[in-house]
C-alpha cells in the first residue's frame, strides 16, 4: 500500500512539472513560465531626476523590443524600477529590496557614482549580474580588476571618466586650439576624477589649467564663480555640471558675456527641452554627446526616431542611449549563454561583440565597454535657436562650429 501511494505521489509531481505548475526555478532562477525580472535602479526624483527619467524611458523601449522579438530564452523581460533619488542609502535599500523582495534576476542602471559604489556589494554578494549604464567613476570597474571573483558580475556599458576626456579633448585642442582652460564641475567622485584626467591629458598637449571650481548638484547661483573665470581668462571652459545645476550656470555664463567658449561633458545641456527652455541663452552652448541623431551605426537613427515618437523629446545620447543599449547587451549575453546561470552569462558577456545605438560593445578586462574607433565614440555639437549642429567628427557632421561675437 505504501509503495502504491509513493508511486501515485511521484506520478502527480511529474504531471505538475510537465504542466508547468511548479513555478520556482532552482537556485533562485525563474521557471520557464515566469518572466525574467530585471531590477532598474534610477534617480526618478532629486537633482538627477531628468536624466533618471530618460534612463527609465530607454529601459522600457529596450524591454519592449526584447519582448516583441520573442523575449529571452522564450521568456518575457519584466522591469522593476526603484527610485534611488541619486542617494547612496536609497541605492543600497533599493538593491536589497529588488533582490530580496522582488526576486529580480539581475540589475541595470545606476547614475551617481557614489551611490553605485555604496550598493554594488549587494548584487555581487548575491551573484546577480549588474550592468552599470551611466555612473562613470573609475573606481567602479576597478573593482573587477582588484577582486575578480567577487565583482565579475559587474559590467559597465556607461562611460569611464577617461572616455569623457577623450571625447571632449578635440574641442580644446583642435576646434578652439586653446592653450589654457578652466574646469567647473559637480562636487562628485566621478567629476573630480575627470578633472584629474583632463589635467594629465591636456598638460601633455601643452594646455594648462588656470582654475577650477566644484559645486553641489542642483546649485543655482554662480555669482562668485563666473567672475573668477573671467579673472583667470582661460581660452576655454570645460564644464562637468551635468545635472540640474548646468542650466543656471549656462544662463549666467551667457548673461556675463564671458569671452571664452564653454563645453559641457554631456548631461542636462544635451537635453533639447532644457535648451529650448533657456531661449536665446541656450545659443552657443557646446556639448560632447555619446550619440546623436546621425548614422553612428545602423541602429542609431531608428532609435532616435522611436524615442522621439514615443516621448516627444530628443534623446540626450548618454543616459538614455547607454541604458537602452545596456539592457539589450545583457539580454544578448543571456541568449549567447543559453542559460540564466550567472557565471555562464558572465562568460558570454566577456566575449560579446554587440552593435548598439552608440557603437560596438566589447568589454575589456575590467568589464568596461571599450572606447575608440571601431567601438564606442562620441560627437561634438553646438546649440543655436534650439537646434543642435554636430560639427565633429567630420564623418557625421551636420554643420560647422560657430563663434560668438564676444569670444576672444
């Protein structure tokens, strides 16, 4: 009798499995009938909220594209968002909640470098693949080099601070042929690191720094800094004011008729709506962007068209593009691994060559997406009357750099 009951129970379990009624995969992996949950850490409030909303938009477009093409390994991708507010404590709490409560398979996003560094141990200790799509501090991917076994689940499709400098330098050395510069930036980990990179690289080119200032995110008043810039009389100003503070700085800079051009290293001043809201004060704002509505790859302009139709706004080229590409790269890594086992996905991502909106994604030994010809590149542009002209590189230029009458 006992043997008969045992056989009956076994048969029942087998039928339930065959019917897909067992919904929890082994090792925390989703069963075939469940979607693959991906947690997205984005700042949807606070000084970086506009960039965070662009990240959210891009992740949603990428997930829609993935799901419309059959999903990943036959499963749909489900995004679970958490608002970090750009805050370290919130980022840690968000990572824990997404992993422990929402049971996500992996994570994407990250904006403020300090917040990413604060939370990154949470996914690593849980062996969750995390793709940093925006935060740029060198310390982030440096973790992979320092302790590969622990941090091998970390990848970055966003840029390294060195890449910010490499993409911006032609404006200083070639376009304006400057010999001196002034650096103004957020008082943030990534921006201070970027300042050091600029100083090292530009000094090798014979370009000297004559001054620098750091301000808090969201700063609105530059009454003491702009006179200091004028007094130091640089040939060019490099700005890493990429959040809300970038707009009041640009307005006050324009009003002061500072006799030197400035260029922003991506951020809020690449946002079309922000520039149009500035009126004439948005004219002569120069920018470095990681992508634009030009044919960088076969996917660039179709993405721009789709984003503009959906959100009635022009992508910035960084927060949105690198996040869109980042989720697609992760999905492709899972496909190539043909598995949701984290170590197998890591192996696939380490070998991946993926053409995205911004260029080709190939990861180096620190799991940083490579920068340069044949990989990821950028563009230089200028705003006039609410319209952007790309003037560098020549291969995708849509017009020429214009000099304001008050620049020396």
